[in-house]
C-alpha cells in the first residue's frame, strides 16, 4: 500500500537532491545523507526510496551529465577524436619563453654567454578561446550536429520523402522564426516618436532591413515570409524591396543574415544617444561644469559646431540683425540671466541655454557672446528630448530665421530673405514688433529712416573692423593683432571670437549691402580704449563694444 506522507529518509533525499542536483548518483546521495544525519543507509535503501519518490529521471540524467563533463574536458584541452581531415586545435598550454638554467652560463654549442630565465606559458582559457574551441567541437565532421547544419534551408523546406503535414509544419516554423529574427535584428538605439514627428512630419518610426541570400525563390514559403513583412506596418517599403532582391534558388544556403536599421532619420531623433548626455550635464554642480567642459572641444568652433558654413553664417547674420532691430537681449552684469531672443510667432522671449558651456566668466572680450551662444547649441541638442520635445532648439531656429526663414535650403532666386522685410519695417518705423527697440544706442536714438540706416551701417562698420583684426593676413582685410597666434601664451589670451571672425566679417558686409538696398527702396528717403592682458606678452584686445 503506497505511503501518503513522506518519511524522514524521503525528506533527507529530497533535501540532498535540491542542494546537489548535479550529484544525483546513488552512492553520492548515500554519502550526503550520512553527512547530514550521521546515520549510514544502505545503497539498496537509497534506490528503493528514490523509486518510491518516482525519481527515475535522476538515473536517466547520469549519462547526460557524464557526456557534458567529458565534452567540457575535451573543449578545455582542445583534444578530441576527429574525422574528415580536420584536426583538433589542441593548444591549451603554449610556451612563450624557454627555460635557461643558471648552471650553464655559456652555450656549449656556440660558446656564447646565456642569460638565465624561467620558462613562461600562456594558458588559453580565455572566454573567446573556449568559445571558439567549443564551436569547433560541436561541428566535428561526421557528428550529428555537423550533419544537421549541413542541410540547406531549401532542402529542409522541400524535405524529400517527408509527409506534407511535416512540410507544412516546417514552413510555419520558418515564418515564425523569421518574424522573431526581424524583431531581434532591430537596432539597439531607440527613437523618440515626438522628436521624429517634429523632425520628419508625417512619418512614424519604421525599421529597414537588409538580407543575405534567401534561398526560397519559387517556393510557397517565400510568399509566407513576404506576408510577414507586409503585415508589419513598422517595416518600410525599402525592406520589402530588399527581400525581393535577396530571393534566390541557390541550393547550398544554410543561413539567412538579417541586418536591421532605421531609415535616414536625423540624429536628433535618437533619445538613447541624447538623454544620457543631458542627464550627465544636469547632475554636475555649477562650479564643476567648467572643469567638465575643459579640453572637451579640441577643434576650432567652426569645425565643432554641428552645422555647415551656410547655416553658421546665417545665424551670425541673424545675431547682428537681432541687435539692430531689438530682438536679441544680452544680460547685464553679473550675467546670471540667459541671452534671449524674441519669437515673433509665439509673441514671447526665448532663452538660450544657461549657463553656457563657455560662461561670461571665461570671456576675454565683451563680444565673445556670439561664439558662446552658438557653442551652446551642443547643450540645446543634448536637451532636445526634454519636454516639450525640441523646444531647446527653438531659439536657434528663430535666430536663423531672422536672416533666412526658408525651412530647407538657403533662400535664393525668387525666394526672398526674411532679413529684407525685417530691415524695411525697422528702418521705416524704428521697431520690428510692438515694444521692441534697437539695443544699439546710436540706432535707437535715430529719429528718421535715413538716420537709422546710417547708424546701423556705422555700427556694422565698427563690428567689421573689429573682426578684421582677427582675420589671417592677405586680401582686403586681415593682418590685425590676432591674425597669427604664434605662442601658447597669446593663444590663452585670444578671445573665442576669433573662431567666428570670418563669419562676422561676411555678415557685416552682407547686412550693410542689404541696408543700402532697403534704404534705396524707401520712398520717404531724400536725398577707443584698449584692454591689455598679461605682462610677459602685451596683447591688445581690439575695442568693439558688446555684441
């Protein structure tokens, strides 16, 4: 009559099996029970109890564990029996240096002196080495796994001699595994849906795949795999075309490689890249931020900014124009407030990043604001995933739009520059929006359109002359105090404005020409001190005011 409850020995056996599942042998269990209880049990009692516990699996697993132990030994040693002309790799130990005895200071064959040394060996048990030997072991010619992986996918699907029910099951399995492989092949970087909508209006997150040879041309399973692609709205059309091109009737293909990516999205759409940078910056206390950014930018600003020359020059011209028409606010000392720009569409002031990567405390010249603000676009990009998404970049879009509001390529042909309309309105009325006035005193004090245009030209001329001091020698301008930086001391005392001096020079001439054009179309028109830095080397900062 079977027992309904477990006795003491059953409890002890179960405890041993749970504690040592890999030692489920009769003798081993008997020894473990004796260690736990202090009582000796016969091997027959152990087997009888195991049988009552209905634990035959313990005995069935023993050969498997023995095989695993043997395979592990073979892989570590790199030694096993082979067939098909393929040798085992061996190579567990490699001698890297020979032993030279101290007893023989001279080589008896050559008569040359010898330096005593100890023998050195390299034990090849690194994870990559063990993994490579394990792969060679399971692929041994003539073994079951080797025979299995030699079967091509096309032969597996056709299954000569297999019943139709089996073939149907294989086709379904391949379609299921194909869908799983597509999911696993997705890129690791994640895309922010809201950012994608801002950057690529009308698009949703999609995946793009490329395929190696797919040996199912002319097979019904090819239609099943095509249906997998078509049924997923997140897979783009290019993937389906790539799959169609990859179909082949090649009979030797045993695997299909799938490479997953995204379509050509803007880098700003990837939150997995930007969020960690923004988080790291936010966690750094104020005093430590200067040290964090120190030496991070090793290239000149023009090469470090994520924009081309046309974009950078457009923003530079927008910066100068914004000061003329009163849409740029530069804070006063102690410079705790951010630089602001007026957004006419929203009817409010927007703040550039604050604090800047290069704060005012590190400025050398009072006109280092422009390069510092443009450098801050790196912060704005890192913070672009913070809600509301892309709002951190809005000030830079407004800055660009002051000179050229065209959303795509630079305005040209019959597409007008936005600067023309803003200049015309300001020169005529003295304001580009209600309540806004020029931050340039001489321009703000002008009472007539002609006077405003003349005052703006005079200010631009001053800025132009200042930038010319930083240009390289040659041409109509250049050759000033900072045209050549020959020493580290002078480099350490050079304003960061130097990096953008060519752009500023271009912008002043462009704006001057536009002011003259606008002034010519207005019907109502009728006819310093220097700063000295350092004692070892005298460096004179050109006077130019704050802009």
